């Protein structure tokens, strides 16, 4: 996996083998089904934010943040909070 480029931006011919590997390794369909509503809400929230944005969006940053939010929702049953906030610690 360390040899792969960014899976969100590499061409389809490179992406498909990695996607198949990752889906089989990380796929937990029961968990995905349990969190589907929350996953959908997070994705729609991001899409709505893009619609409201004038000019360019920080696509890579936003997709990375969405990925982390989905992971946190699934693994921790919680939310990451905003990556745009900084910790006081």
C-alpha cells in the first residue's frame, strides 16, 4: 500500500486493484449498514458546504476530513469535530 498514490486522484486503471484490495480487507458491510444514515448525513453536509462555497473548494482537504469523519463515526460512534479548529492544548 505504501507504493500507491492517492487513491482519490489516481487513474482508474491504477485505482481498481487497490480499491478491490481495500474493500476486501476493510469491508465490514454490517457496520456500514448500521452507520449508513450517519455516513449519508456527513456526505450531504459536505456537498451542501461545497454548493454554498463561492470559488474553489479545498477538495483534497475536504475529502480527507470526510474520510476521517466516516472512520470516527464507524469506529468510535462519534464525530471528529472540525479539522479547521485547533486544540488549546
